[in-house]
């Protein structure tokens, strides 16, 4: 079962309330997304750790309900 943009955004915002989140459905199939996430919580963290925080926010849905998510993460300028 595919996830909607709203579901993905809601999960990320729940875990990272200050985040600016932009999500794009890459294939129009509700299964392949790209997300850009900017959060102060990412400051000083490696890219790997930033992505781990996003995957944790998705509560185990990666690889199941959500097949593919290309991530761009950063702290605010």
C-alpha cells in the first residue's frame, strides 16, 4: 500500500517540528518520492545521521509502504 505526500510529511513533522519539508512524487505512483528537509536538529550532524533521523521518523515504513525516498537534508543557513 502506497503512502501519500501528506502522510510522509506528517510523520516527518511529528519527529522534527521545526522542519521545512518539501516532498515530490517522482513517478506519480505514490511509491517513489524525493524529500528536501531543512531542520535545526540537523546542525552539526553527519549526512548519514540526518538521514537516520528521517528514517526513524517514518516509523519502519521504508521498504514496505514507502518503496523509495531520495533525501536531501540540511540545517538552515
